[in-house]
């Protein structure tokens, strides 16, 4: 799914229209506290919700997600992912998001291991493995995250249920196949999509590459 972090913030509607075939729209919310960058907040997300019926996938790179995340679900986000490093009560927060009819996601920074959170997995609908340090688009993909993707896939298989394994950061035509082989099934790409001459064609190409790599690995 394309990340609007790399889109034209002056005309988000045109950017969304340029990715008509995308399965979802990924929105990065940053507060200049949890990460050293400031992007969009709840009012802009509400405006995005008003102009698209695509699945709206929120990634909250913010401090105090326990306080703020439920509001994004209430205002129309279909999936809300918080960083476990910032959450005070991740189980309670995941349940609050689900109670508001949103998918509950947990994100982990590159150096954060998945193993301490195994017991939390049944409370989740999505696990996001960051493959760059959160905060800025256009960073190079960190191959050292691939083993963590593999370990997370194995844990999700043991847990069962419909839990997406998402990767975000440096995802492109050069890296998406490795992510798919490692076990990811949801892919966030920003600069790779919006820097392309035809963003929608790039969405289709990345989807094809991921599907074929997953099939080969099965």
C-alpha cells in the first residue's frame, strides 16, 4: 500500500487518485516527540477519509498513543498501528481500537525484538516491522530486519488468526521480494511509488513481485 508520506501534501486528493488500484492508503502520523519529524494529524486524516473509500491504514509514530489512537479509529481509520515502545498499556489499547471497529496494529522499531510481545499477538490484527528507523521517508532498507520478519511469521503461524505482517521502510522493487520471502504479506511503499513516472503502474508491479515471491517461497 502506498504511503502518503512521499505524496504531494499540497494536493493529497490528486496523489490518492494517482494510485487508483492500490488496496489501501497508508498514512504516517508523526508528532515531533516520538520521532524527530512532524507530519499530519487528526484533522487532515478526517479530510483524507472524506475523499476516499479505500482502506485507511494509520501508522502512529507518536508519544502517548494510549491517549490519541482511539480518536483516529473513531474518525474513520480502518486500521490503527501504534508503536509498542510508546504505549503504556498495549493490550488495553489494542482492545480499545478493536472496540471502535478498527484493526489493531503494533509496530516495532528495527532494534525492538518481537519475542517479548508473543503473548500480545492474539490481541492484534497487524504487526508492523519497521525496516528503517521511523521518522523519515526515503531511507535505505535495513536487511538486518529480515530475520525478525521470519521469526515474526513463525510466531504468527503458531498464534493463528487473521494477523497481517506488514513491513515499512525502504520497500521498493529492489527489496519487496526479500520481504515477501521472509514472510511479510502487507507492504508499505512511499518514495518507490510516488517518485515513479506512473505511481499506479508501480503499485501493480510491486504487488506482482510480492505475489510471485510469496508463491515461490510457499
